[in-house]
């Protein structure tokens, strides 16, 4: 995809949704870290169902420690991998208190030190909590990047590097949200809904589905 096409690609997505946001529900930066950590291999809808009651009770790392691992599991047992996620969330809460004064750090290296927080989670937190221009590559962003020709790569890291290099201003801060939402609702995994896609003419995907199924 050429520079001009990339600019137009994001211009159209921005026109359709000027201020995209994560669909995860949270009330503060700590809750955001927890929600994003829980969302690995799970849907945002499923995470939100579990965290609504949890976040009514738990708003700080200290409150999470007081809830405890078994107490946390009771809230998140509907989410995949809940046992290991509960262990990590208790451990990251402890680390936030001991190493960061109970505050979520605005630094990728510091964030990825937290148990259960990888590069993708750190990028989401940096973007949503601190407004930094990061490119979190989940399955949707990976698929859209490769399928459209916007940012092809064999690994999430490779796609992230391409996005970092190719996404122009003024679209950098919201780019990964537009791509996630586009992949979730239009450029779907099983069958992209090209017939209603606002950027279909800019996309290099060869097997476009231009007619809706009957």
C-alpha cells in the first residue's frame, strides 16, 4: 500500500469514527491493566461481563491483594486461562505497590516487567492511559495489516514495526483502535464483509467478498 493510499485509508476510518476507544470497560489505569491482561485469548465482551462486579469492589492494587487469588478467581472464572491470569494479577498488584508506589508506570519497559504483561498489553496501556502513539498488535490488527497490505509481517512484532514506520500523522494515536474495530466488525476472520467496507478500493486483498451472502 502506497503512502497516499495509507493516508486515505486512515482518513476514511477517522471520518467514520473520529475518537475510537477500547471496548474494555475500566475506571482507572490499574483497572485498565487488569482488563487488558484478562483479555488475552478472550473477548472484550466476556471480560467486561466479569469485571463489572470485580471493579465495583476493586479499584487499587491494595484492594486486589486484599481480595486474594481465590477471591479473584470467583469473579473471572468465566474467562479463559483464569487460573494463571489470577496468579499474574495478584503478582502484578504486589509489584505495583512495592516498585511503583501503587501507580501504573507510563513506560513500556517498566510495564513489561509486570507479571502477565507482554508488549501488546503494555502498548494498549500506554496508548489508552497515557495517550502515547503505540501500535498494539492483536489478532485483528495482525489480520488487517496483512490482508490489506497496510503492514504485512509474519509476527506481531513485524507488523508493529511496519505500522510504526508507515502510519502517518494525524492518525498515529488512534491507529490501532481503528484497525482493531475494523477487524472485529468488518474485516472479519472467516469472511471479510468487503461489500460494506469503506476502504475496499484501497485494499490489496485478492479474494474480496463483494456480495453479501444470501
